[in-house]
C-alpha cells in the first residue's frame, strides 16, 4: 500500500474523529478547500489527484495531536482488514453511450463507460469518477434486455489483485450493474470503510453480511455486522468478466 494511500486513509480518519474537514483544516492551519480537494481526489495542475504531501502530513499530526509519523502508518486493524480483503480497487469504471445503428434493437450496440470508484470520507458512500482514457466495453442491447439490465446502470471496472482468483484474475475487465441489493452468493463491487473491493457476498439471517474472497487459501472470510461503524455499501453486481488467456 503506497504511503499516499495510507495518508489519505488517515486523513479520512481525522475527519471522522473531528466531525468535519473544516475542523481538521483549522487544526493544521490549512485551507479547508485544499483538504476538501484531497478528500474528493480533485486533480491538480498535472491532472493527477491531489495527495497529502510530507509537509501537510506533519502539520496534520501536530495540529491534531498525533505523534510524528502517524499519518504514514496503518492503524486500528487496517492491516487485518487489508489481509482479509486484499488490495482495494484503484482503477476506473465507465458510462453508457448508445452507438447509432440501423439494425433492430436486439442488435444495437452501446458503449459501457469506465469509472474510478472509491468511498467518500465519512459516509463511505461510493463516489464515481468517469475515466476518459482507454477503450470502453461494448454490449448488445439484446443482452441487456434479456438479463433485465438498464444500460444507464452499467459500468466497467478493472479488477486488482489475486483475491478473487481463479474466478477473476488480476487485470480482468468487469461489467457491473449498479444496485444496492445483495444477490446471495454472487460477486459484487462494494465499499467498506474508505476502500472499495470486488467480493462475493452472502446475506445472513442476523442482518450481517459475509464477505468472501474466492482465493480462500490466502484471504479469509470477513463478517460485517449491521452496527459496524465501517458499514458496507453495495455499489453493484458483477454481471460479466473478461480477460486474456
């Protein structure tokens, strides 16, 4: 996990502790707008998302009563969570653009956009950023109609890591149907805490959710309780997987 990712995670923790990003900014003698830009991953002049640099990290530690180096380290079970869930999604998704066609609707083709998906600070609700690079996936309208998928709710995303192997290898392209409902035993894109993942979900009778990686030799099951402060947000259901052999 890169130090920039760890600092962002810890900045989100500080906001949760101090209730608002403005309070964190004031403690670190920093402009609230700058903290907001980091949390929302707003692009800098170079086009890359803004990160917490070393100077700001030290100001945050000093102003928020944390020891030197606190911003650069994982805390409170973050390592255990990463061991259970594997690497988070850091790659894009995309929206749907209908391609004009003279053929009937069953054979009409539409493009599925790719996004970058992440959890927002505090609520954990997913945030979607359209990725403008690369080639979108294309699907037939007939396939979407047959399966009950609304084209506007479809997006593509690239899987990261080995936690869902052999079902989903690293770098596989996924098509996801946006929904907040759990389809028991199926693979979903979820946000948990401040990160997003691709996992198999099982709704339990007590209201908890069992989060499972297909690579059971390395990654263990995780049970998310209904009253867990790092609540689980279902982004969508994975409906197609493609990769090179």
